[in-house]
């Protein structure tokens, strides 16, 4: 049986579908993202490094780091792992152990 929900179609063959951006759905999720952002910001300040340094070290864009700080998008686990390692944590697990 086929799924009858409508899905957006790519406009031309070979083009990908529009990217879905994931936002927090409720206040608890938003507060969690803000708490993560505050911790990252504190760690970055303690190292005396700018946002550009964190973006370079974590191999992410400056815009992604800004979105983390603004808590306007859900943060991917791989991105958080890269940020944690850039901040001198062993990995994301170590980052959250000290959360």
C-alpha cells in the first residue's frame, strides 16, 4: 500500500528536495538548547577564543556556531561532537558529563 501523503517534488530531475529545518517544538527544548549554548559560550570565553576560531577548529561554519548560540535550530549530534572536541573535550559524552 502506498503512502498517500503528499511530498514536495524536486523541480527538476537530479535536484534535491527542499531542506527541512528543525526548530525546537516547545519551551523545554528551547531551554535545553539555550543551556547547551551557554556552556559552549562559557568554554569559548574561558579559552579566550573568538567564534571564528571555534568554527575553524570544529570544521563548521561561523553561521552554524551562531545558530547554536541563538538556539534557533536543533543542533546535530555530529556538530556538537565537533564543537566539544574543539573545546578540548574528549568527545560529546565528556562534554555532557560535565554539563
